[in-house]
């Protein structure tokens, strides 16, 4: 069990991380949450991993954000926020279908969460757009692919049953690039 001083230090790091996050200083927030986690070892706090996941996602460090979201869920599989963090990380990685599964798990844990419902709705729309991108790639429509990519659709957002993404399909059908 950590001493009272260590527990206070962890709380101080947590509060500093929360302040940094609110102010948009995400790298500092990651450092503060990491320090709090280090102080609490071997104990763990779901909120610290969740908060660090959010800060990492804000920095575009989605693989790390996903690892922290998974740790959050491992610590408390009934807490919807962990699934929300996982969905956000997967969304950032362009893994839309996996993100939707995470958001749906969050809704199972907290059916009244308007935030998670909105995120799930947004992902459903991205899945539709990713399907359009994949169809454009399969048909060889360069203009269709370009339009989808310009709209912000991730080229790996959805895959064929064989696992091919729009990027893989486009690379196969276009042959040698002409640049």
C-alpha cells in the first residue's frame, strides 16, 4: 500500500494532469498522468489510464491511447468511459468497425450516455463513407477515391472479407504509380 505521501503525490500529479489537459497541454498531461501511475504502482487507477488515453489520443498517439484504454477496461470492465476511450483510439487508427464495437460495449455499460451514442453514430457514418471509398477503389474510380480521401475517410477504415482495405485495393488495381 502506498504511503500517504505517495498517495498525495499521485493525487497532485493527477490534478496537474487534469489541469494540463483542460488547458490543451496534452504532452504535459501525459507526463503528469504517467507520474501518478508510477507512484501508485503496483496499484492501478482506471481514471489515470483513461485520462492518459485521452491525452495520448489528442496528440495523435492512437496506438498508445488504445493500450491505455485497454488497461482502463481491464481495471473496470463495467465503466463505460474505458470503452469510449477505446473507441476514440480505434477511430483515430482508422479502425471504424472495431471502434463501433467498442462504443457499443460502452453503451451496454451505460445506455444513457449521449456522448457515446453520438460517437457511435459518427462512426456509423464513417463506416458508410469507408464503404464508398472501398467501392470506388474496387471499381477503379480515381475521382471517387480522391473525393472520399479529401472528405477525411481513412483508407483503412473498412476491409473486404478477405482483409483488403481501400488502400490495398487501389494499390493493386492501379499498378505502377505514374508520378
